[in-house]
């Protein structure tokens, strides 16, 4: 159980209250797996995610080739 790990010492009540508040404010979303959450990318990402992913995939597929830092559309 994630709460029983001694990363930061907080009570179970504090942990679950904090997680509920983050979910209520839509900062995180619960998954189908208990104690696993998605982070809302609107809070964590500044920019165009689609362009970022296209750039990432182009960079990954051309990792052995010299990069010209241009995104193909």
C-alpha cells in the first residue's frame, strides 16, 4: 500500500484527504487501479501537446540520424 511507504511521514487521513482534494479540483483523476492516478495535463503542460508528441516521435525515430530540429507536418 502506497500510504505505508515511508517516503514522507503523513497520516493515512491526511494522505486520503489530500488525494480527494486534488481529484475534486480535477488536478488528478482516478484510474481503474486503486491508488493510481492520472495527472491532468492542463496543469502540467504549457504548449501544444500534439506538436510536442510529433516532435518527440520524429526525434525518437531518427535518433541515429543527425537532427535538423524541424517538425514535419
